[in-house]
């Protein structure tokens, strides 16, 4: 067991008058353990479902994230974490919808206060020495903002002796909760925290850094209402296991889409060619369709991305192949969720260069018959998938720029 001291700055409740709605913040679950005893709304979310949250998360983060809580301490204690989607739950209250789940780690990490550390053996023997940790994905229904963070409940010695820490979640606080709740970005850097005593907030916690020290030195009034607290982060390495094989996501009916599809309207000819291909991520293999496209108007070739197509792309290690212009698939987590007459489309427009050439999702191909498809690109939806919840994206970057090819047409098989 490795132990590292971490220092925090605690602002007393006198300095917190007027925090208002900020008092209801985050919740959690024991690391790597099934979440239980949720007390939020039993209704399913209308917008942020588990599948939507997972799609958002996987478009913003790697499947495994390095979580390093090195703030104020001298030791580097990283953990590699991943969400346990099989135990994800939906909850909602007011303007917020939440998906939260336990976290899988390669090492056991725990944060305790000084008193709890002194009673380590006693609590451990009674199986009461634990944090309550969740990966939380939150959507504000009024603003549309989506964000993700890690929340950790740290019970006091008194609370851990009598209560189950995993009663506390994002939208529910045990009325007798006594201890701290801390919130972290997914890289492990601390956001802030709150100190509770008998279910009531009595202080705000912030990590000590140079800016905080300077603020304390310059502001006597702030110094009167804050003090340092020392916590201990305890780490125990888990037994190493062999690297699991990558799973293959199921698909349906991909062969029906293979071939060349043509749309012609007077002197405009638009073609799409699709062949079966495979893309490989860090933890899964995706079968689908790689494609190219062609456009001519009045006999003049406008777009010609029609050459040899790739059959394989390991996007966990390599940049996108230069000759990949369309990726389409109906892969899912379970076979019964798949509609064989639809594939989703990711389009790499070589003229418009959406998001600097990263391409844009949101489109689909609807198989109407063995010889007819509906080709549909949805720029508004693709922009939402890429930018929603990312505060670094400017309003200008969210504006549509259109496509260089037809975006809503019926095509026939050549």
C-alpha cells in the first residue's frame, strides 16, 4: 500500500454565504463496484440516454484515460481508468439529466482524512473503508451543454462506521452525510470540493497552488476564513492480467450496400462507391464500408475522389488514410439494436474540410431496395455531435459551411 499526502485549502462556511444552487454538485460510487441505492428520478432520461452519453463520451475521450491526482503532493500516482458502461444508470432532476457509472482501474486508489487513516485496519476489517466514486456525464437541458467529470465522496471516520458511503450519488445526498465530496477532471486535476457536516455544507475545498497562496497573502479577509487540511491518497496495485482481446462490434447486411450508386439530374452526375472495410480502435474492431465519391456538372468533373480505397485503418495508432473519404456502418453493442436498412455515414468532404479535415458525422444511407438508396448528410446534427459540450469551440466554428456534393438524394445502383 502506497500512501501520499495531499494538501487542500478549506474555506469555512462564513466565506460561502450566497453559494446558492452551487451547493448541489456531484456524487459518486466506490471505484470499480456496481452502483446501488440510487434515489434520483426513476424516469428514464429523454435526451441524455446511456447510448447518447456513450457516443458523446467516446467522441471526446479515449476508451482508457490516465487519471493523475498530482495536485499539491510530491508523488506521481497515476491510474488508468475506464467507465464501466454495463453498470451505467440514468437519472434526472429539474434541468439536469445525468448518466453515471462506476470506474474500472488498474490500481485501487482511495482518499482518506487523517482520522480515517489512523483507523485504517479497523475499517478495513469491517469492509467499511471505501470511497464512493462515479464517472458522471451531465447535460444541462436549458443550455444544451454536456460535460464529464469524476466525483469522489470521502466519508469521515464517524460516517464510515455507521453508514454506507455508496448511498451518495450525483443527485442524491444522504441527509446525514459527513465528510467531503471532491470533483476532478478526467485527467485527474482537481476542480473543487465541498465539506459536509451532518448533511449540511460547511466549507468549500480547493487545491493549493501558487495563485491560491498569492491570494491568501494579499487578502487578510480570505485568510481569516480558510485553513489547510491534509488528506492521504492510498494506492494498492492490482494483480496484472493479460491484455484482453479486442471485441468485434456486430453489424448487419453490409453486403447490400457494396457497389457504385448514382444520382443524375439533368447534367449533374453524382456517384458514391462503397466497399467493405475495417477500422480498429483501442478496444474494439468495427466492420463497415469505406467509400469514395465523384461529381460532374455539364460534363466537367468537379469532385473526383474515386481511386483505390483502403480496406483497413487502425485509428488508435495511425492518421486517417488519404484515400478514405466515406466511412459508413451500422455497428452497435448488441445485434438486436441494429436496423439492417440503415448505415450511419461519416463524410470527409475534400473541398469543405469540416473541422479542419476531421470529417463530419450525422449522415446516413437508407437502403430502400436492393437497387435504391437514400443518401442523406445532416450538417446540423454533425456539428452538434462534434461541438456540443466543448466550451473551447467558438460560435464561428459551429456555423454550417455546406457540402460540395448533393446532401439529400435518391441513388440507384449502377
